[in-house]
């Protein structure tokens, strides 16, 4: 017992970090690379760092899993909660939690059953959003001016489409090259659909009238890119009618459900989007002939109707017989009517002549002259009265003016002094030395010049108050 205790106390001492590092090396050396089958649990999407964390479990055990950000972007299949997968990666430890985990490098569904279950679940989800409703489907144009094709530029699909379009009705074709299989396929197809919709009418690159998304046949795994949500949502958002031509007739993808039309093959898609040119020309020619024949029949029918209506009309002599008889009767009555009318007008004229004869006119003139003399005498008397009133008023005003006029004041010995402009001077301050004056007395006028007195005007260089003297020199 003592020996056992001594052996334990003689063990070399290690730190926790050293032990964790030793365990990490042991695990990684024992399991450098493994393929692990299990059900995804606890998946919540990428972390803010871009890394992905979840667990893989089966009936009896669970292991943590991590996918680094760079690897997650390259995965063909993305993790989904509850999906059974086969994960390939390295087993390592996480010293911070004394746990082991698998760092995943590749991820794939565990068999067709898992893929089908995932497909069915995604189908229900998108259908619940209404993306597959028939009410959203857009009709295809009868004869598109430009056709867009999203497919691989190197496969047989594009050659089949171009060949079929050339046989039926050649149209300009825009090809957006994409990978139709692999990790980046879904993103490239979605970008192509959005790119064609982003083109503007009248731009350098013409906006297509219809889009064909095409790929040849393949397994469910090969066609999986056309089941991705990014592709389905891009097709649902397309304002341009879209035809899905992925795989063969028995193949099925979610793109087929959201597209406006599904073609069993790429060649059938080309047949859907354009009519047969020869058949269209023949149809137009046939319609033109039928239209000409219809017009001819309509004209002949109208001509027959006119002839029938003409036969129902009465003869011209029968139509004109009564008017002719009326005309003859009126022609016989016209001379008598003219003579009677002339007699009536003659009688009226003679009566008017009697009323307007020389005697009647002379009497009217005499009456008018008498009225004129009477009016003239009345006007003369009225004018004299007005003149007399105006004379009396004028004489009254003249007497008043004479009594109030300044001449009466001058007669009493006063004088009226005016300046050179003829305006009366009312104060001595209004004149200055040297100003001419006009003095009016009762018996005449005399001129004078101011030599002093008053208020002298300010002159340049002088002073106020200089040169004052008497009013008259």
C-alpha cells in the first residue's frame, strides 16, 4: 500500500494546458480524418463571425461540430435542422470546455431519402408563401423580340436551343453563362435571372422578353442547385416571363413549380417561346385570303340588298305624277292671282297718294311753320330773360369788385409795390439791395431800385447785415 502511494507521488507534474495539448495530439493522431453519419441538431445559421456551430447526434450519442467561415461558403449542401447527413472532417478537442468536436470539411445528405425529405420540407415552406400559386404565373409573349438563356455555355443544351430556335423562328438570343452543377451553381443562376431583369428597355443590351433556364438531365444531387431557395426566389421575383427547362421530363425541381411555364426538355422550351415561322407565314396568308373573301362576300351581299331595296321603290312617273298635277293646277291659277295681287296693291297706292298729295303736304308744311314761329318766339323771350338776369348779376358783382379793389385804396394815397416778376411785395424782408421795383400809384406807375432797408440776401463771400440803407434812393 505504501509502495502504491509512493508510485503515485512520483508521477511527473503537468499543467492543465499541457494535458489538454497532449489529449489534442492524441485524438488528432488517432482520428486524422473521419466520415461521420448523424442528424443535425441545434443549427441556428451562421454565427456573427461567419462560422457555423451545431451538433451531430444519433440514438445514443452527440458530438459538437463546427464549419469554418471559408469552408461554409464552399459547401454544396448547407446544414439544416433535422437533416441526416454524412460529415467529413477532423476530430479535435476544444480545451476551453474539455470537449471534443469535429471540424467539417465536406457535408452531404445521408442518401436520397434525406434529400427527398429536405426537398419536400422546402417545397411545403415555399408553397405556404404562395410562390407556386397559378395566379402569379405570367403569360409568355407570342413572338419575343429577344430571348435570354441561362445555362452552361459549353454543353449540348445551348446548342440544342439555338438550333431549334433557328429552325422555328430565328430570334436574337442573349446567353448568361453559369455553372449548372456544383457549389456555386445556385448563386450564379439566381444572379443571372436578376441580371436580365435589371436590364432597361432601350439600353445598350436589349432587355429580353422571355428567359429560359436550362440544364440537361442528371441525378437529384446533380440538379440540387435548382432546388435552392435563392434560385426559387429569384425566379418568383422575375418580372420577365420565365421557362424552366431543367433535366428530362421525369426530373423535378422547385424551379419547375415557380416558373411561369415548365418545359420537359430544353428543346421543348425553345418550341414554347417561338412559333414556327413557316407556319406563321402560311397562317397569315390564309387569314389574308379569308379576309379578302369575307370582304368580297360582304360587298356582294350589300349589292344584293341594294338591288332588293331598289326593286321595292315605286317608278319615277308614279312618284312625280301628283307633284306634276299640282304644278299644272298652280300654273293655271298663277295669272289670276298675279292680277288680283296687282289690283290690291294699286288700290293701296291710290289711297296712299291721296294722303300724301300736294294739298296735304302744303297743309303739313304750314302747320309745321306755325309751330316753328311759336317756338322761336318763346325761345326769344326766354333768352331775353336769361340775359337780363345775367346782366343784373354782373353789374352787382362789378360794383362789389370796384368797392373792394385796390384802386380805391390807391386813391386814398397808398401805393402798390411789385418785384421784377410782377408779384406784390408784402414785407421788407422780401427784397434786397439792388432789386428793381415797380410802384403803382393812383395816377400811374414809377420804377425804382432798392438801395437800403429790408433784409439783404446772402452773397458768396459776404456777411449777413451788410449794405443796408433806405427804401428809396
